[in-house]
């Protein structure tokens, strides 16, 4: 059975570079050159000080599960074949939070605080998404 | 930074109107809006020619001009709208209050009309998804599609940090269902539930169950705001806007856990300061309860209990009629109907008029909020 896809990201000028780097299997984050804060998702200015002097750094790709939910009701009928699916909020070691999915895990094992590492999943020729796996 | 908020006692809600609530209205949203509007005008002791301003939810399909046309109003002196999605109700009252206080209009109507069950449903993602555009490019591709999932993630975090239990969320659902069983207008009137029913119910977005989710409904609400120095022609007492505040948290993802950001804790100090009252002065509350865990965090955010104590607070009947702080006495979004914060305002007005089906004795002061704390009001009779 073919799974109905979730909406694919539509990259914009503000975040195209981030998606381009995902295709190279590199997770990047914006860091402010003025106040050193990390920003995510990408935007033209720093959310902490307003500076436009941002540069890209390569993330460790490592973090912990901040929280998660297991969706057991399909939301809409076409997504019935997808249930249950797990959405995680990962707190990266750099401090920013990202929404993502886990690969290769058992629902019942999941706990807040577990260590995770980024992996990349190619969706099509244009889009590769960062996902996470549990680190033993 | 902290400009003085001078909203206190400048304006009053002088008329309220609502259609019945159901799961399949068979009517257009415009037709329902007209019914609620006509009832609010009549309740205010006005005629439609007295209405010179209309404010709408951005999400509402009914344009202000169409509603005006159906009411026989030739033009509006004042109009506006507020988004996003469901969190607009209190903010629109604030806009209306500022307009009438400054003579931009005499009588402003705020309305909401939605076939939220038989039409496009919030819980299906039809209303809320942006198909991966903008910041949604960082959420929707992972299947984070509807507000219930975000609320579930916050709820799990609260359980983790403070030991909040499933039964605490159930306590919220049971309290509001009990209130709905006193309210013949509530969709869940006559359908009581027990904690066993709650714990046995279907899990939607783990840890949230079906009974934790707002009851998508068809219906319309309207109310009319006038300047506090108007000559009131209604037999009903005006309900004054005593305090108000809004908050739009900036950004998502950074600032450590900002996916979880909730405006309530930030607007609360201004809300109470503008009214000149404290949480313990409030007699009745109308919280926007799209999901039951938000009641627990809002009790903390507005200072009715300490951070992390919202779970224990809702146990042993404290938020029920007769308890220390009755919340959502009409049944709220969980058990009356989900009219995006509008029916909470109507119920608190009714409480302050001493006309609720679940009347709080001598209710003088009410607090009502919208969304995740996007706006809030303190109302007094």
C-alpha cells in the first residue's frame, strides 16, 4: 500500500540553503555573529538581537527528545494507512528545537530525554529531510 | 516597554446573541451570522441602524459587508479583522473597545459564524495546514498537522516536568461535561461521563483522548460593544471591559522550546494590572479550551496556582460550579461547542448578568481568554 505523503516542504529564499545542505546530508543552523545565538528555522534576522549578520554553522546533529506525540487517529481519512505515527520535538545540543520523526524504534520504548542523532531521508530529487535515530 | 494600558472601564459588552449549536446546521455561515447578530442587537436594545462597526475573525467566511447588507446597514464607519485561526475573540473585543472609546464607532459588533463540524474541520488539518509553506516547511513534512498534536506534546512535557497525570486532564474534561449537563444549549447536554469512561476512551494524539479535544460544531455568536458612557437602552446590565491584554509570541523553534510558547503567562501581568485586580478576585473564568491540558497550564499562567500545580488544582472539584474557581460553566469548547473563544465570552457575560444555567453566586468579576493566551479580558458587571 502506497502511503499518502505528508505535505512536502516548499523551500523559500529564506531557507533554501538549509534544504540544499540537507541534500548533502549536512544539518546546518544559523548562528548570529553579534550575539552568538542559534536560530531555527532560518530567517533573515536573528530572533534575539535583530542582527542580519548571521552565518551558517554545521550542527552536531545530536540532541535529546524534548517531547513527542503518537498520533493514533488519522486526522483525515487519506492518512489512515499512516497511523500510528510519531512526531518528536528534538532539543539539539546547540539549544534550538526541531520538529522531526524518529526512524527504527519501538513506540513503547520512547521517553523524553533520550539521546538522538540526525540521519537523512531522501524523499524525492528535490527534498531530503533530517530525521533522528536513537543513540544507544 | 511597559506603556500604561488605559483600557479600564472605557467600553462595555451590551448585547449577546447565539444560534443553537449542532453538528450539521444545514445553513450557510452567513445565514447563521445574521441570526446571532439580530439577537445581539435586540439584546442590546438597539436596532441594526445603530451598528456602525463590524469586526470578524480572519478565518471567518462571512465578509463584514455581507453581514451589514443582510442587516440593512448601508455602510460601516469602522471594520476590521484579526487572525490567526481560532485565537481572535478577545483581541477583537479589545479592538472594538478601542474603537468605541475613541469615537471611531458607536456600537461595534464582533461575530463568528462557522460550520465547524459539517464544513471544513479544524481537526482534519483542512483549515490549519499550509501545505509545507513558510514555517510549516519545518513541521508538516513530519506529520505535525493539527493543533491537537502540538497540545499533546506540551501535555507530555508537563507530565514529565511536574508529574501531571492523565487523570488530571480527565478532571478537566469531567468538570466541563458536568457543566454542559446543566446547559440545555450544550451539544453534550444529557451525556455525563465518568473517569472510567474517560480513561477507556479512544486515544487521538497520545496522551490526548477524544474527550480532551474541542467539540467541533456548527453555530454562530455575536456581541456588541459600546462606549462606557453610552446611554444604555437594554434591560440587561452592561458588562464592562475592566482589563485586557494580548500576546503574540515571536518566532518558533529557537528560544528553547518556543514551539511550546504560550502567550498567557506573558500577558497576565498586564491583564491584571490594567484591571487593578488580582487572580484571587476573579469569580468565574472562561478559558479557551481547545484541549483539556491547556486549562492546567492556563491556571498556572494566569496565577491561579503555582507553576506545575495545575494538575492537582483541577482535582477535587475546584474548577466546578460550587468550587473555588468555576471554569467554563457552559461546558466550554470540550462539551458545549467549539466556537473559537466566542461562546466563552458569551457565558462569562451571562454569568455577570446572573443568568447562567450554572450560575456562580454573586459573580462580579470574570476572566476570559482566547487561543493559547493570544488575548484575554477581565469583565465586570
